[in-house]
């Protein structure tokens, strides 16, 4: 009861009395850029499998097929096995990501946000090196698994770190840069991957790992993590550095300190504590958005874009380049609108667009099967571009923004890990099953994705709160007191 009374007090704080520094200082900008270098690694890993697919299968397949040069049926069987093997390669990194996600919150709480980012990048770098120098499928799978583990940690800690260091009026836009850099990583792989060898493509993917590892030495730790550990002087020093040497940080520091001290009076949170009634709203929103994001089909399209275009009768290379041309401008637009229009409107518009996009792709495959329209491949292109643009506008980044905002600092590690595990589990299910679903029914697969995206619109309208222009302490207090 005491906790609820104090948290209600924070939730009802007059915004005019809690005005903090609202400038994007050079330190905030630089710290964000260093953090999102990890997001670029994330995007590079997502985008790698699509342009590398044919090259990897040919390189591995030719060496095996030559051993059976007198048996055509045997060679065809081998290539079929290689196709299935590539489904494993495309999806195994999500298993690593789930393992990383399970540990992400605990690592970020124990070693700080910077420490967790550095730890994750070591695994990503090892993963890329295994792919670069790997001579067989086993080494490629090991590399992909290691990379997945690192990305599983990155996917949680980067948006959390950015949300904890930025002023409230800039938090949405800055946190969404996380998704923008993921898009940039994916796009770079798509564009460059059509003209260079897949091993050289892996070398390019490894470069941002090194950039972030070096940059982490020059950025401050999250003041909220320092406050949670009782390091008040370091917390104030970090906050002062982030807000500028002449900024008055007294109110913001006092609010962080008071809220943190209130939570420290409680016993250490355990996983079972997340399922208490006071956290129900936060957990439903966080988990629900991740489930709907993944089962809307984004990773199926990201991982297998080239093969989708080819299945629809369209050029995989032209389609992939067209995706890039749409993806980045729409992501930039989402960043610009984030703290102006708010999270909810962008989410609903974005989800409605992905619903339409998947429906058009499904309709294209249906018309192709029925041989009713010779131009159906162009409908598939339009559908994927509508999906990609709409997803980039909001559904790609906003669920991670909201995840980083709604959980109290005392349960953020556990809750963030749970939400991230759910996200990666959904990613694994979709990425592994997608090729088999396409063999079952191409149009049916995309109609299912469309229905999930339509459900997302209703979920957002009913349950997702607006967090624009509110401090993290205000958001978390109001979520915990929701009944």
C-alpha cells in the first residue's frame, strides 16, 4: 500500500514541476550513436541470410555434388538437403538470440548497460569471424549461433540504455534510431550483397562490432543504473555529462533518486513477481506487442525476401533494392514523428499498413495459382513494399521503445529479458517454419500474417498507453497502478 501511495504521487506529478534539460547535447548524440552501432550489427545479421543464400548453397553444394557427379538424382537430393540446411542456418541464430535474451536483463543489471553491450559485441565478432573463415556448414551454424547470442543481448540493452540517457521530450525519437540503424544494416546487406561475395559481406558485417567496442570506452554509464546500485555521485556526474556542464540537473536527479530509493525498500524481484496484478498491464503490453510484431511476418520477409520475389515471378535483386529504397525513408519519417504524433497513432497506422501489404502479397500468390492475372508478380512487389514501409514507420521500432519505458527499474531486467525472449522465440518459429509454410500454401501464409497485423491494430487501440512527453518514472508509476 505504501508503495502504491508513493507511486501514485509520482504518476500525478505536475509536468511543469518536473521539467528537465531538453537539449540533444553532443554527449547524448555520441552515446546514442555508439549504442546503435550494435543495432547496425543486429540489422546486418538479419539482412545477411537473404543475399548470401544462393552463394552459400552453391559453394557448399558444388563441393559435395562433385563427389556424386555420376548420379543426377543423388545430386538433386543433396541440394534439397542443402535447402533445408539453409533453413537451419537462417533460423539458428534466433536460438542463440533466445539464450542471449534470457541472460540480457541480468547481465545489464550486473555489469551495467555499457558492460552488457561490450560483452555482446565480443560474441557477435566471434560469430562473424566463424562465418568468414568457416569451411563447412557446421562452422557457419556455430558463427550464426554466436552472433545470435550477442544480438539477443543487444536487442534488449540498446533501447534500454538510450531510453535511460535521453530527455523525455527526445526519448522516443532517439530510441527509435535503434530501429533505424537495424534498417540501415539490413539495407546495406541487401544492396551490397547482390554485388559481392558472401564472405566479404560478412567482413563488412563485422566492422560495426569493432566500432562499438572502441566507442564504449568514451560514453557515460546510464545514470538510472548507477542510481539503482546506490552510486549517487556517479549518477549525478553521468547525468551532468549527458545534460551539459551548465545544465541544472537537480530536479531530474532528485526524481530519479526518490523513485529508486522507493523501489529499493522492496525485496529483490523474482520472475514470479512479474505476474503480480500490479505488473499485469505492463507485461501484457510488452509481451503482446512482441508476439504480434513477430507473427506479423517481418522476419520471414527480411530473411527470405529474394526467394519470395522469385517465387512470385519477380527479380529478387530488383525487389531487394526496391525494399531498401522504401525502408530507410519511412524509418526516418517514423523517427521524426515519434515525439510529435505519439506512439499509439503511429503504431495503428503502421499495423494497418502491414495488414494491407501482407494481404496484397497473398492475393498475388492466389492470382498466380489461379492464373487469373499475368501481372500478379508486380502486386507481390507492391505488397512487400507497402509492408516494409509501414513496418519501418512504427511496428519495427515502437514496441522496443515502449518495452524500454513501461517497466520499473526493479523489474526491468527480468521483464525485459522475458519480453526479449518472447520476441526471439516468435522470430525463430516464423523464420524456421516459413519455407515449409510456403510449400503448404503461399497465399495462405501471407493471409495469416495479414490477420495477425489486423489484430495488432485492435490490441494497440485497446491496451497500449501513450508515453509521449512523460518521464520514465511517471510512465512506470502509472502502469503499475493500473487496474
